[in-house]
C-alpha cells in the first residue's frame, strides 16, 4: 500500500503528467492581457465555429458581413412579430408583423450608424478570434456594415413573410405531388 501512495506523490510533482497541467491559463502566457484561455474558448471546435460566423470570417467586405447577419435577423425576427402582435387574429396580422419587423430592423440599422459615428475602436484579437476583421475599425466600414444589415434584414423578412403567408399553397402543392 505504501508503494501505491509513493507513486501518487511522485506523480504530483511530475510536470509531464497531464493531471498536473493548468486547465485555465493566461492567453499567450501573458497575464497582463486579461484574457484567459479555457477548455471552451481555446478548443478547436469552438474556434472553428466562431471563426466561420460572418462577423469573423476572413476575406469578407463589411457590406457582405452585414448582408449575411441582416438576412438571418430579418428571417427570425418576423416569427415573433407575426405570432404575438395585437392584430394577429385579423386579416392584417401578418402584414402588421412584417411592418413591425421592418421597423425593428430600421432602428437596429440606425443604432449601427450611430455606433459608426462614435469612432469605434479596432477589434481586439482574442484566443478564439486571433485575427479579427480590421475593416470594422473605421466609420466607413461600420456604415457599410449597417447598409448591408438593413438590405439583408429586409430581404430576409420579406422572404420569411412570403413563406408564412403561402403555407396553404405549399401544403396543396405537397398533397398534389404526394398523390
């Protein structure tokens, strides 16, 4: 039994033993940065996922980034506005939801434009995103992003509106094809 205990005590001081490595450590071995590398943000899977989002993908213009983000937001914002608006049980409920979605996208675009006017700081490299897009460090880049966001948002909302308002047509088509 003493032999087993001695082996455990020797492994506690062995730097090559993986059980003795730190799990959370300072990024780039510099504690002055204030960024920690954890098993989550430093893992390859999370880094691949985050770096493939349109906000961080390499070689995209700010307009294209905004377009992709706006498409997604316009598409998913329509659902809650159609489902929960006060006119949802009337004939104009879906168009009211579309107008509310467009209004929300306009407010978000104005907010992005105000941020662009505030002299935004340059993006900071982190463990997860080692090379952030530098085109979003200027007011022109953020205004281009806001333009793309609005155009993409309107396109996504109109596409989702077309799908939602024509569900009965799609169901008839699918039942006709299934016969």
